C-alpha cells in the first residue's frame, strides 16, 4: 500500500480522505491550449477524478475547463502588439492571480506564453509561497536573454521541456529543475503522416498541394498576408505544374484571413479546424510556414518548407541579442540548417518564390529536407511513456509536495 501511494501521488491524497486534486492551468495562446488539453486528459488517466480551473481555449474547454476569459484577450506577440493591448493584458494578469488565490488549488501549471504566464506565476508565488508551480514549455533562454533562466528559480519549481537540448541549457544557465518530457506532437505522428495514396509522389500527382500557413496570432498574420498573397501569384505563374494552395486558418483569425485573401489574385482554399488542417498536411507536397510549432508539425509530416516571419522594425532590433543562428525547431533539434528561412528583410515575394519553387520538383533542396526529417523522430525520442503522461506524472509529483 505504501509503495502504491508513493508511485501515485494523487491516489495517496484521495486515500488520505482529501478531495480530488485541484489543478489550476493558465495557457496564453492556441499552442498552449492544445498542450493544456493533452495534459488534462493525461492527469485524468493518471489520477482519476481531477478538478480543473484556469485560462484556456477551445481545446481545454473541450476537456471541461471553464476559462476565466477568452484567449483572444491575451494571445498577442511582439513589443508593439503587447503595448497596444497592455491595459487588457495587465487586467487579465491580475484577474488570473486573484482567481488562483481564491481557488487555492493544489498546483499551478503555467503553459508557454511567458510574457503572460510568468507574470501570473511571479505574483502567485508572492501571495501563495507554498503553492507548487510547474512551467510547461521552456522560454527560449537558449536563444536570447539567458539571464531569465536563473530568475525563474524564484517562482518555478519544475520546468517541463519540449525540446531535448533544453534541460542541459537550463542546468548550464542556472535555471530551475528541468525535465525533457517530449513534444506532444510525437503522440500525434499518425495523424500527421500520410496514408498510402494521400500524398502521391511528385511524378504521379495531377497537381501539387502547397500549404500556406500565416500563423495564429493577429499581429503575425497581418504582417505576412500581403507578402503571401503576392508570392502565391508569382509561384503559380512560374510553376510548370498545376498547383492547389491550401490555407489552414485558426478560428479566431479566420475572418481576418478571409477578408484579406478575397483581394488576392490567386485564391487559396481556406480550411478550419484541426482535423482539416492535419488532412491538408498529409496531402501537402510543400509549404510556406510562419515560424513556430507548425514548422515542427510539417517536419514530422515530411513536408519540405520555407519558414517565414516578419516583425515590426522595433522588434527586429532583437536580432542583435540572439545567441542562435536559426529559429526553426527542426533545425535546432537536428543541429543543422536543413530548412531554409526567409525572415524580416529576406521575407519578400521574390525571395520566397525563388526558395519555394525548387521544393516543387525532385531537386537536391527538396531531398535534403526529406532526409533530415527522417532523422527527427529519433532525435526527439523518449521512453515508452507519452509526453503528456510524463508531464502529468511530474505535475502530480509536485502536487504531492
């Protein structure tokens, strides 16, 4: 009995006559929402009856969370966008902190979006110093502002890393205890990989499917759509093959995308919803993709891509503080520049067209990416435990403390 309680902390709490464990989760954007939903399912699988409170989006609400407010209130990125919404964001930080204190949960889990979630965690730590706090997704301390790692020790008890090199980086930088739990996309590789016939070889395809992925945040979508509209026209004119452009849109920016795309000379097919998005990935032959988690989804799906991004001129100055030479997850994990990037001043219709066209034929550029992606899963491998289950076990261990 003692051994079983030690191995299952939540079981031990319930056997001691306590109520089901109460987990407060705070996500700040769509990618964090999906992580939170997977964690909620895994916590139920591990601990049975679990009570959830916090902030999340559609995926977490689908698991039973009643979010304090909509993610659209805080899902912004970049200095300029944050400043424009600063009053709302600050109000949501304080409202979230007050909700945590009032709820008195057993553990707080903040998920990604460190500009928002760490502001919550710091204030909760001051008001509830004994509450365990877990951070799910490491900030990019290995890329810039490395001093953040050491500062996190004051308000994060354990860090759950999605990338295999991050525990070593935090140990080197003096960060909090950090465990590589694996990226949740590993759990979904069957949804990302094409079934026989879903992605015909280039030579056999009647037309080539090209994905257009402008991002999930309003600020990035607004900057990238004009460039993408002209790029599609150029690529369609230059290609010797019929092309089908597909644009998977996140629901909260879909109206903005539809309005902009209506003016494009070449119209992509817009799809919404995760099932439609993954189906498009399984059919795709190439992609233009905004930097972010979607690039790792494409890599695991085996889709050659060009990674793009644009920020404001003020935000572009951050490049002087970067300690890495690539922003693409697959490149970082593999330790090589397999995926080409066209960022900021290089993110022009001319350069995007020049970089994408070789991926639409059997070229060395295309084969180099496909070969690199074949090694990605091995580089990201964990033990038999799923990433969400491993994350849930660590959260419950912190809760036991």
